[in-house]
C-alpha cells in the first residue's frame, strides 16, 4: 500500500506531540514502513510500536525509541501515555 499523506491538522498535531516529548516518555506510534518503490511511489505497510523515548533528533528528523527508530516523515499517528509502572502526571 502507498504511504498516506496526512491532513495538515493531523500533521500539526503529530509535530506538537513530537516537540513536547522528553527522554523517558512513553509513546505509541503508528508509522509507515517502506518495503519497495513502484513507479517512484514508496509501497509498504503500517505498523504500531509502543515504547520509551530514547531521544527526539530534530537534526536527523528521527524519533528513537527503545525498540525502533522512526523517521518523522513516516509517522501516521503518535500519542503519549503514562510510563509503565509510573505515576499519572
């Protein structure tokens, strides 16, 4: 399947969440994983991962979690959650 282009309001929401993240925050991210290119169009699948934020690299445009590294441009949806075993904020 081709990568879905986000509506501008959804893209702004994802950017706002990314800008507010700190090391140790817990997030769930739905993102596009390219598998191949057909006629210049990336084709792939969407996956979901939850985990602790290791870093948000604005230079490399990369969200680094304990179990995955996700390019900002591949993020479809992102939400923050209470850390496992943590107290509510």
